[in-house]
């Protein structure tokens, strides 16, 4: 991943803060329904499976927008597209707060998904653009800590707020935050790179060498994560008989681990993509297996959720590095494909988990997640070894 020629009028830290906060808000919405599943279901008169249909609808919205709208970032600039998406996200979150029933919530989440599908590829593209040479993994890692904001301040605080004042206030608060971020993100529209104006599309991105295996890696990582994550709330509240607030502590500990992992990001810059990726995915798989062993113990599940967050952060950082390095001229389209795959997994995971959870509980979900990550470790060991003899796209200074 190399540093593009960047033109902007705000400090690097300010750009990082905006991108991090945008991920925080988008991530909060995408992860929120798991700990709130009973509260939302009781209010709207539906069961947990019905509520999770809204999460699936959000995933479909993201996938559709990432495929069709994300390439616009290569034409009009990723910063401009991000600001448009934040406006739409504000509307979708407000509509979620006012949803009169399940179908209203589903429609509002589709709107949020369209916004997220345009915003996330823009965020990842901008993170690659603003990163100085040799500090790519550190800058991307800092931006990715927005997922920590979504876990710690978004999901966990929201679970507490929902217990206190109702789930609708949670969505209203997120809408206000999204509007505030739009007002504070004007400087992002002035960030430009050499790719602005580039004609790109999903079809041109699919012709980039290495993209198909990169997307396979995305599918394996994301399906493994969401298959387990979406059913942690049901496991804590239904299987273990604990409260919604206690269910919210799992994403809190995961998010803390995800944030702490930024300490290890410089190690990724030093090791490079081909050497770091296989062992990181093995460690993620081992974490799922350990969690499987202690699924009945809430305290130990919390502890290993923190470890889960650390390794998931490193895996996601390596995945973004792998994809953004493939063709800097088409980063918007490439990251759009990545987001499409990611949120198709968001759509599919509740169905995969719904087959496993009634039979084996969270243990079944964790077993599938471990298997998927082991498959990705094998894929990475084969695919990235083939390219490491020429140049490692994650190595500092590597030409891309």
C-alpha cells in the first residue's frame, strides 16, 4: 500500500478522526440489533428471528450500494461521496427511531444500508490515500478503531441506554451524531488523490489480478465473524438467562480488544502481508475454538471476547491492506466489492446461524466460524506465497 499524492487542507489527525467516527456510527447501527433483539421484538410485536430480518435488510442495502455506488468515489472523490452518504445515513437512523412496526424498521435499515454501502468503501479508500509511506498499517489500524467506538460507545452504551430509556432513543441519538459528523466533515470533500476522475466499475475491478482471491478472503473472514456475533446476544439472554445490558458487555469487551490491537499494527508493517496473514487467521480460529469450550461460562466468554477483538482487528487490517494494494486507481470500486461481499455475509449469517443455533446453540456458530478462518489461513498461505517473491503489497515502500 503506497502513499498517493494527497491534496487536503486539514491535519492528518483530523482526517483520521473523521474517518474513525464515521465507522463508529455506521458500525454501531450494523451491530446494534443483536443486544437489542428482545427489546425491539417486544415493542414491535415480533420474535428475535423477525428482528434479525432488519439486520439482514441492512446487509442487503449495503451490498447493493457498495456494488453500484462505491465506484462513484473514483469519479467524484471519495470524500464527497462520504459526505452524501452521511446525510442519507442521518435520514435512515431517524426513520429507524420512528419505525411504527417491523416493516418500517426493515425499510429504514435498507436506507441505512445504502448509506453504509457508499460510505465504507470511501472510508477505506481515504485511509489508504492519507497514509504516509511506511505507516500504512498504523493509519488504517487507527481508522479501523472506529469499530471499537461502535462496540464500546455504540453497542454497549446503547444496550444500557435501551434498558434505561428505550431502543428508539438509541437510534435517535445515532441520527443526531451522524448529522453532527456531516457538519464536521467538510474538510473531507477537499481531499483528492490521483484516482479522482478514474472510470471504474465492478466489472473493471473484477479484472484486477488477485481480486477474486481477495474477495474470497473477505467472505471467509466476515461470514465467520457475523455468524457468531449475531447470536451472542441470544446466547446471553436466552441460553444463559442474563439481561440485555449483560449481553451488551460482550461487544464491549470485543471492542476493547479491537482497539487495543492498534498497539500491534506497526508489527504488520514490519512483517508484511504474506508473512503476517496466515498466522493471524490461525489465531482467530483458535480463539473461536477456545470460546466454544467456554460458551457456558459468561465470565470466560467475556475474557476471550477481548482476545477475539484483538485478532479480528489484525485480520481486518491485513485484509484491507491486501485489497487496497491491488490497484490504487480503482480503490473505490475494489472496496465497493469488498463491502458487497461483507454485507452479503451480514445478510447470510443470520440464516446460517438460525440453522445452527436451535440445534447446538452458540457452540455450533463458533465451530463454523473456526472452520472458515482455518480455510482462510490455508488460502492466504497459498495465494500470498505466490506473490511474495515479487513484491509484498503490505511491505513498507512496496510499489503498487
